[in-house]
C-alpha cells in the first residue's frame, strides 16, 4: 500500500455497476471535479448515489437488503470504484453473490473481513430527500443521522452501536422470561453499560467538535443558518457531570434496579438508545422543528457541510459528498452559496437533478453527466 499522504484530495475517478437496481451494466468516468447526474425520474440517478454510499461502512443510505439492491431476476450485484485518496490510487468494491450470505468487500481485489477498511480510502457523507423531515421526525432518525456523522470519523462506531443494540434486544427478551438466568442478565447489563457509554461518549465528542466548527466556519453569507446542536438523554447528562467509568457503574446499577420497571414497560427505559439530537436555529433561538421548511433544509445542509469540514480536520482527507436532489430545494442564493462552500471545502460532490438548469452556478466547478433512459424494473428511485 502507498504511504499515507496527509491532507490529500479524495476523488472517485471511475464507477461501474453490475446488476445493481435498474443498472445491468453502467460504467461512468469522472474528471475529478464534482459531478451532476441529470436525467428523468426513474433512470436511476439516485441508484448511482446509493451504490456509492455502499463504499462506506454500513448498509448505504437506503438501508436496503442485498436482495432489494440486486437487479430483478439476478440475485447478486457488484459496485466497483477507482479512488484517488490518502493512500494513492486504489480499487474498492462491494457486492453480493447468489447463494452466499452477506456482502463481499474488496480492496485492490483482496477480500476484506468487513467494511471498515473502506474508510481508509473513502469517507462518505450524504444528504437525501428522506432526511428532509429529520427535525420533525423520530428521535431514532436523529440518532441514526448522528451515528452516520460519528462513523465518518470513527469507523469502529458502527460496530459498537450494533453490539449495543443487540445487547439491549437480548435484555428485553430475557425480561419477558420470569425465570431468566440472573447471572446472564447481569452479564448483558454490563455489556449494555460498557458499550452504551462508549457510544454516548463518541456521539458527545462529535457534537462538541461540530459545535466548534459551526461557530467558526463560513456560512455562505448567511445562506445556511447556524445550528445549535446538543445531546439530550440520561447517559448524555451523566457524562457531562461524571467520568465515563462512573457513568458505567451508575447505568449498570440502574438497569439492575429497574428490571421490574422495564419488564412492565416491555422495553429498556434507560441508556444510549434513548438519546436525542437537539437542533436549534441559532440566530432565531428557536427549535429547528419550528422553523420553516426552507430553513430546515438550509439548517440540515449547513450541518452536512460542517461535518465535511470536521472529517477533513480530524482525518486529514476530505470526504465525498452525496447530495440527492439538493438544488431543487434551495433558492438561487443558497445554490450559489452551496457552490462556493463545496469549492472552499475542497470536496468532490455527487449531485442529482432532473434538469441541468438549477446547476448553472456550478459551471466550471462540476461536470454534467446525463444518465440515459433505460428500462427500470427494479429502480427503487425516490
């Protein structure tokens, strides 16, 4: 592997999809600039972005199953990309094979045990229409959004979140059994306390770093209002007041004392899975949920751009941005500010739209690629 080069630009130069969604065989070459994918609804623009999102730890931005991503009637798919990044040029890929469980991950043709290694070469941040209701949606949606932010700088975070969620689910099942093994319940609650505090601490650190960047970064001449972000939850409050080891002891004791309470509720009522991300419009000092639809979109876009700056600062390499239908929801002033901020960040952005007109301000900063109209029996297009 080539030596690591700090502050290297990260660029996707080639992408090939085989039997992915509606694309039987699609090959795209990129110049290294940002990319605008243009085409009618149903041609698979969003599918291209989803394929790119699989080149990071996790399940991609649709959180789809492997069977759902495979083109109808095929049972398997592949996504391959050539990336120029912190370790030089590399070929990375993922996909599934009919009859084999799980998905394959390859780096320069070598199989990997998991997807975390992909973050050595490519870190991805996305903004998609499904996130537009983030501030008025469930706390779970906001936790997943935050966990994606953490994952972009800490690839092991996803593994910790998964272990924590599995432990909570195991405890809930055990509580349904009146004669549950108490020693086993103690062990699971210790796992919940240990992993839960680690998850909460990582979220807390990311929020603190994000707050600092939001306060100091350019805001596109006010086009993207600054957000005030903080965590709200019992574990988060405890970490503000005590060391992590003490919070683990408290959480373990609370879980043990609250077994009857949680059995009656049918779920675990304390822990990192109860946290929420609180976002406010800083200038107006009002909850983001009470802001207008346009302000909510601008706040969310600003958060994503701040996270891109944070990833660059903490890892030495800029992420790649996936922005689905972003221009359609921004006025001309905000589109112009978005162009300027993407250029200032030094990131490669992949954007989609049904028409090239909203992207006129990107002239010279992005290349326009038209996705041809093809039969789409399993497009999954938003």
